[in-house]
């Protein structure tokens, strides 16, 4: 089974911000999870490079749009490598291969009689690259996202017959799993119920774009072009590029992860374009929320933009991943708070998980000759085994349903239960009486076994920390055995060696100003 997951193709106006890092980390976790579950994953990310806004940004810098895009797309590519993102494809919409796919796609849509020449009049936000629905006082109205005045446009454009697909789109958006979360779905259903209007797919005043064949001065509207990046990415590395290759290579996408602001393009325009081209529509569009900082919207004018590079350098990859995945319910807005960040990392990762592993492996090494004790199986009821079984079941259910925060919390709960178990049983007291030795062996075995499962469950969430846990337990993860099988209780090998423990994560210091 091929599983295709996409981040948005990020706009190369600026370097990646925290919101882009968030979406990409979420997709990375899911991609890693699906690979572990045995699926053939195509994880797509990339950059959306065309359009008026980029053209203007490059002009302001006094360079060609192409040079600007080369520079920023390199920044994105390197950035994802620094964040240890396991993407399979990185698509640039200014690439020749992509242009082939756009042209082929356009021919298909044209063959469906869905393209015509018309006049586009209206108020346009260059930041959004989108016409706004006739806001009142349009000349003074500012786009709420960009805080910039709209521009009046009146030009001959090619149009796509979106209105023709009203019924089909209504059907698709009402399917239970197509749009998530539910609040977003209702917004889209409302929008579509007002009646779909044809939209223009070409521009005449934008030179930085893919030329429309047969129409001088027309380039494709940036969204018409960019959405196709999800398709062209699939065969981006093929020597002979074609739409057919991408379709056969894994299309449709299983899920598009996007910010809620671009849901309309993905859940309405995009499926209609695909149906017109006789292609399958994506299986799911997931619109996640926005990130604020200390309760406030981040913005350049407010001077409170949190630079993700700074977070990465200062705290490392896994702490940031843990906070973003565990503390934000996917689909809702999230808030980044410095103090809360430090507290969560110290409590969850350093104290609850890190200490558990270190103190248990130290006890085991001390009492049992640097080894895992024998699994004595003398307790009739194994509480910890039950906790682990429940945690694994819930974790898988939640991951499968993209409830990553709940999946992360299952791992944490298991760690908390394991700590409780250790404290309730107090093996450090029991060991004083030689008769208790079998019982102590059983307790320590159980705790180590539980940490083994915690380590395995953390692989998709925290790739670096989980590797350290694995090494600490004697490199017990076996790549040749399906990961899900390894989640069964009791697989830690009795009497295997335990390496000398080193802290798997250091406690973070809170500083007032990051
Ligand atoms: Zn805007």
C-alpha cells in the first residue's frame, strides 16, 4: 500500500517560520509511523515559487525571481534536513518537470471544456494571491491576514468552470472523512452552499509563472500551478516526466496537511480541477490551526516572531517536537509559551521518561551483573503488562486517526504508570532480603520491559530520544521484525547486557527572553 502525505508547498517569500515547522513535524511523525507500520510512504514537501508576490519580493531585493527562489528553496531544503525531516520528495514549482505536468494537466481540463476566456474584475490581495468576495469599502479595506490594502484588478483571464462541479463538490465535502477537523468542514460546507463561481486560472501582468500555451502574456494563476506540485512531486525524480507517471506512482494523496487559511483551495478548487482532469481526488484534507506566542498573534510589526532556528539551536529537535505534537491538539490553534515549554520538557522527557530509564537500568546493573534480570513470571497479575497493552492499543488508534497529541499522551501515561509501579513496589527495600530476589527480578524486568515499549512508541514522535533509549537498553530494536510485533509484552531478552547509563536528555533552563 502506498501512503502519500503532503505538507503545504511553502511560499518562498521568506524562510520557514514556526507554523511551517509545526506542519512539517506533524507530517514527519505520521510518515515515520506509517513506515513503521509497513506502508510504502511518499512524504512530499516543497516550495511554491511563482506569482506576483514573489516577483515583487525579488524586485525589491533587486534580483531575478529565479535567483530569489533558488536561494530560499535551498534554505527550506536545508532547514528540513536540520530538523531531521524524513521527506521523500522535495518539489520546486519552478522546475521544468513540474511545468510539463501543469501543461499536461491543463490540456486535460481544456479537453473537458472547462476553460474559457472571460473578464476578471475584483479586489485582490497579493499576499493571499486571492480575490476577496466584494468586501464593503474595498478601497480602504485591509486583508485581515496581511494587513494590506486590496488591489483592483480588471483583466482578461482564462477561467475554470468551477460552477459546473457544484454537485460533485457538495458530495465530496460531505463525506465523513474528507475534511478535518469538523469545524473546518462546516465552514467549507457553508461556503459551497452559497454557490460556486468560476475562477480565473491565468494572469496577464505576472511574468514570473508558467506560460499558458497558446496565450501570449498569460501565465498560470499561482494556485492552479502550485496545487499540481503535489502530483508532479510523485514523479519528480523520474527521467521521463509525465502526469501519467505521477498518477501511477501513487496518486491520489492520502492526506494533505495544510493551514486552515488555505482550506478552500484544497477542499473545493483542487478536487474540482482533478475531477475535470479525470483524476482521483485526495482522500483527506486536514486543516490545522495557527500558532500564537504567549497568547498573542505573532507578527513582524509586534516584534514577537519566534524564530524556529533559535529553538532548534538552543533546545534541539526532540524537545520542540514533543511540545508541538503533545501540547497542541491537532486541528486547534496552539500557543507557544517559553515557560510552559521548559516545564513540559523537564517533566515529561527528563523526569518522567529519562529518570525512569536511568534509575531502573542502574539498579538492574548493580544487582544483576550489568544485565537485564531473568523474567521470573511469579506474579499472577501483572499490572504493568496490562497498562502497556492498553497504552499500545490506544496509541495506535489515536495515531491512525491523526490524534497525535493523544498518542503522545498514551506514551507519557505509560511512563507515569511505570514510575508508580516502581514506587509502589520499592525494589530497593525488597532487595535487602535475599528471599525476595525472584520478586525483585520480576519487578525490574517489568519496568525495563515497559521502558522498551515506551522507546518503541516514541520512534515516530521523537526519533533522536527513542534512539538513545534503545541504545541504553542494549540496542534491542530489530529493524527486520515488524515494529508492531515488537510492541508485544515480554520480548526484552532476559540476561541481555545493559550498557552504562548516560542521561538521555538534559534538563532545560528557563530564560526570560528567548
Ligand atoms: Zn491577504
